[in-house]
C-alpha cells in the first residue's frame, strides 16, 4: 500500500506546473499575428519601393530627357533639362486651339508621398502601442498567472485530499464532505472569475482596437484613391511640352516656344504605384476581417478551463455582446498560448476525459487526478 501511495504522491507532484520565469513578461505578444503581418506589409512595402525609386534616381542621373534644338550647346541642353525638370508643366492646346497648362509636379513628389504613406500606416500601430498595449500587458500577465495558479491549486487540493483520505477512518464521511464542499462552491476561484467578469463590462481596449482598424482602413482607401488619381491624370503622360521662354530668355528669338521632353523614370513609377495599389486593395478585406472577428466569442480557450472546479464563466456569463475587453483578451491569450503552460495540460486531460468510458464521473481536473491517484477506487458508489 505504501508503494502505491508513494507513486501517487510522485505523480501528483509531477503534475504541478513550475514557477513562472521572469522572461514571461518580456515574451508576451501584444500584437495579433494578422496585425503584425499588416504592419510589416503596409509600412515596409512603400519604404522598400521608395528606396528602389531613389536608387534608380541616383544611379540614372537625370530623370528627364528634353529634345533641344540642334543649335543648342551642351550647356544650353543641360539648362533645358534642369529648367523643365524644375517646372514640370505641360504646355498644350485644347480642342478650340487655346493654350492650356497642366502641372506634373505630382511625379516629382511621388517618392516623398510614399514616405508620407508609410508614416500614416504606422500611426495606427503607434496608437495601439501607447494607448492600449501597456494595459493589455498587465491584463495578460495577471490572467495567465492566475490560470496557471488555478491549475496548481487544483492539483494541490488533490494532494491534500490524498493525505486526508489516508488519515480518515471513515471513507464515506470523507466523500460526503467532499461532495458538500463542491455543492457549496468552496473550490471556486472568485478573484479570477470576477476579474474576467469585470473585463467583460469594460470597452477601452476594444474601442482602441476598432479605432486602429478604422484608421488603417481609412489610410488604405485614401492611398488607393490617391494612386487612382495619379493614374487617371498623370501616369499616362510620359511626354510633355516644356517652355523655357521665361525670365531673361523670354525675348530671345532663337529659342523655340515649346521643347518636347520625355520622363525617363515614368515606367518605374507606374510599376511602383500599381504594386502598392494592388497590395493595399488585397489588404482591405484582411483589415475588415480583423475587426469582424470581435463579433463572436472565442470560446475554445475558456471551455478547456472549465475542467477547473467551479470555473463556469463560459456557460454562465459569456452570453452578452462580444464587443468588450474580455473578447480582446481572449484573442491575445490565443496568440500567447505558448506562455499559458496549464492550457496544454488541461487540453490533454480534456481529451482523455472524452476517451474515458465512464466520463460522467469526471467533471473537473480534480476528478481526473483522484482517478489517477487511486482515490476513485475507494469512492462509494451510489
């Protein structure tokens, strides 16, 4: 008998979780995987493409090629290229023959506008980092620690039951007291349940998360509209007529009225704008999905913790609107499942309970531990 008792004690001591290390606080992920992917693409793509555009500009030299008259010297041709690049104004004629001008300055500032786009795309993540991430970090650290402690308390309770049962001379009285303690909810975890219930009535995190996705959606749509505007008005005109008869050259008779010019980098800007626009259009449904996933509860994680005694928050209280901080916390608990050591233990116990023949006798992890410890064999059958 002592050998079986010693084996049960070793089994229960091995079931306890080790004390959490100090690296848990540093290893918590405060961004969902989809949000992290969105940040990498929305911010990194324009920065990468604008670096290619600047590299192309520095390597190719002049970004414009003007067809100067044959009587122009080399310095006059260079001046023509510089003056037309500085002005970037197309001089033409409409259907009635009247002179019209069209500014092409958007092409010159296009690489810098991509830098502005990258900064705008990073603003929603700065909002989340400084307005919500500190509070979320504290919530996750406390809840993960309490969930692991609740599991350990359940195992220690079985250890205590083992000792009391060994010292008890009346097994039936021991099990009656155990059943009465379960009915009167002595095994519940009020601090954790009340904290989660409090988070169910808070809406600060969910408000900031929805605001972040709305801002990101607004910036994506604005960028796509900006690129469409450039394509419809400018990005189909790689040749234009430039006038240098201004200032001191206005009265020079040998200078032609208009000089034809061609933009050398035009195709590069077209490829960059099409790449960014197509990727951003594909990312809009991802942003909408991130916001819509808050419209339903993630019940899979807390349902596993119903194996803990008297932990029935899912069945009793998670029936309200899911747009609250508790649902946000559940999503981030799912993203930090590697830090939640007790989840894998309870998930395995839950799978074993489903495979057990007499599953009606196993309601909590305490029932399963008593079965493993050998207390179930001495439990009176009713």
